[in-house]
């Protein structure tokens, strides 16, 4: 007599999803054949010994079959007290409080996962209260649901997000809003609500700031625009009344030169024979007009 369980499809998908990890070279025909063997074993239409030989021959390991056997043999009517000490030694009891004051959940252990799978096998994923009763007093129905949909569900992809997935996520967020993550995850099909929410936050950060490539292009164009500014665009301050280009030949008054300059006697040994011409040339090479010259010497 074959057995029929409400959640056999979920359990079948869970264990068959391990085939690819255990044997990356497995082809589609072998994959489907082993999946049928598991379903037959769940329905009790094939012996465990026959399954063992088939799995060893086609997959090279019997691990999925052994794990399924443990789930099928779980006594769902016994309300066992799960030994929380079998989990990570650093974890506290369920409902413990962290240093930040928030409750932190204790990690799931192997025994709890086994009973969770047994509860799903018998009750499906629509009645988490019954599933939680099978798991034991250590877990609530919300925790059982989250453990499946966020961790064990074989539909949940652990791979990097693709560009196509990014677009789908943004479209669903635009349609449902930034709070309906369960609905968004259900629409995505292969990502949990936590994955969707976290990845969306990352996308928002990326969209808020330009990439390094964009920033470097912006900076280079900014510097280039400064360097390539035409001469006509350069702002030139108008000349003041005391400034005049060097080329402007303003005649100098000999008397002014004599009054403004120190006594010439110390320089007579060094100057040419015609000091006035020499002085005129030097003074013409300055940037002072006559007015500026007088102003400079307080005349």
C-alpha cells in the first residue's frame, strides 16, 4: 500500500536539489530517474535496499536517500523535547536577549531540521501550527515558516543576482511597494523575502552614487574645460591709472629724473659716458607712467 503525504512534493524537491551539488556531471535523464526513485521510496513502492544500489550506481553516494529515510522514520506523534545543547555551543536558549536588547534566535540544529522536514512532509506548507508541534516546543510556527522559506526551500537561489533578476525586482517593488516583500518574493519565485529586501537596499545605494568610472570622466572633463578655456574667456582686470604697458614710450622729464634718483656721483665710474641716454632707456623699460613715477616717489 503506497503512502501519500500533503507535502511530499516539497520534500521531493528538497532532496533532489542536492543531486547537482553531489555530482555536477549528472545529466538530465539520470536526474529525473533518481527523482522518480525517491518518489517511489516516499510512497513505499520500492525497498530501501534497491534504492541504495541505484543511488550508488548513478550518483556515487547515498546521502540524500539516507537523509530522506531519517525524515520518513521520524515519529511525528511524539512531542519530543529537542536538546538545545546539540546546537552551536555559543548560542543561547531560544528567546534570549542580546547585548543590544533585542531577542536573538538560536541557530537551527540537525535534529530540528529533520523534524521540520517531517512536519512539512505530513502537513505541507499551509499549516505551520501543526508543523511547529512536530518540531517541538523550541520553535514557533513563525520560526518554522521562516526556516523553510528563507533557508531550506530548494527554490531559493544562493547564486549571484543577474541583471534580469535586478530588473524584475525593481519592477515588482514599483508595483507592490517597498514593504510587501513576501509578495515580491513570491513573484520572483527563486528568492526569499529577506534576499529581496537586502538586495533592493544594495541597488538603491548603487543608484544613489555614480560609479568610479563616471566620476573620473566627470573630473577629467572638468579639468579639461579649465585647461581649454579660450583666451577670449579669460577675465582681464582693467588697467588702473598707475599701470601702463612697458611698450608705452612716455617721455621722461630730465629734471624729474634728477630729483628722483639718488646722487649720480657713486655711479659715474660705472655708467657709460652718456648717463642721460642710459637712464632714459632704463626708465622706459619700467612699467610706470609719469604719474605713477611721481606717486611712487611721493612727488
